[in-house]
């Protein structure tokens, strides 16, 4: 993410992204705040409380995210990049200092009721899975918005595999084979038995789709019509 942000041209920070109403700069401020809150959790609580007053019609999570962006409206883009370089490692270290058993006992739904719908309602899931996944997708957003090449490496495949795992754990449709191309791709079977549908797509394209974003590239489904519909209706929280 920091490498992608370092390639953003001065005139591109104000470009719109796949996140409705958010510019490249807004997305960056949100990502910075997520890692900042890992090392300073009281900031997360404060922003949730502030969001209740400032954005009473929004869900707690949506209002909190807007408060993250509001907190740094006046910070110049180059400073945001520096802050991510500062808070990113601090946030990761802060998570590592908390025993896994404690992280799993902290219920995220106490702040965000919508977290009850996650694969795991815990701070551990937020810190180890969701924030990494969210940062990854926002890197895709920034590259899409600025016309950068999305550079993929081995760890990108791990993110894709984890998203597919969450999809598989909640899958109640017909068996589906995912044949995902690209450096982060692979082959996975959702459900048990002979696949009723085979899905051909670039891995990043499918993850855009699962996140609710408009895909950039084709998703080709071969097989049973109902199984195809189930795949196209599937979503995973990012």
C-alpha cells in the first residue's frame, strides 16, 4: 500500500474511487486511521461515539469510517503517506502484543452491531483478517482510480485464499468450482460434490465482485443457471 501511494501523482489524490463519495485521499486517510486505532484503541471508541452524534442516520461502522476521514481532512497527502509508514508497523506490533486468546474474547459487536454477521465476531478477526483484507482492496481501489498497474506478489495470493475461505464457510449454494487466473489466483471448490458451475475469472476481478464493486474484467460461469445465480449474488465483507 505504501508503495502504491508513493506512486500517486499530485493531481490524482482528488480522483474518485469505487468507494462512493471517497477520493483517493479519503481512502488513504481511512487506511491510516485503521492502523492508528490498532495501537490506540481508545481512538476507535471515541470515533464511534462521535459518529453517533455527527451521523445518527448511518450505521455505527459507516459513521465511524467517516469520522476517520474527517479527522484528517486538513492533512496533506504526502503527510498521510508518512503517517501510514508510522502507524502501520505500530498497529501490527500492538496486535502481536495481545495474546490471541484475549483478542478472540473481545467482541467487536459491542462497538459495531453489524459485526455479528461476520465469520467471527472478535477483535482478533478485525485485526488479523479484516484490516489486512480492507487495506488490500483499497490498494486495488487506488490503482483503479489512478491508472496504476496493480503489482501482485505471493502475499496477494494469501489474501485471495482467505477471502475464498470466508466465502466457502458460509456457502449454501450448489457446489461451485472457482478457477481464478492471475498471480494471486488458484482453484477452489465451494461446497461438496461435483461442481454444478465453474467460474472463470481473474482473481482480483472476482474479489472486486465479492466486495460489491463493479468488476473490471469478465466473470464467466459455465453450468447450472441456479448455481450461476448463486455465485453472482455472493458477497464477502471487506
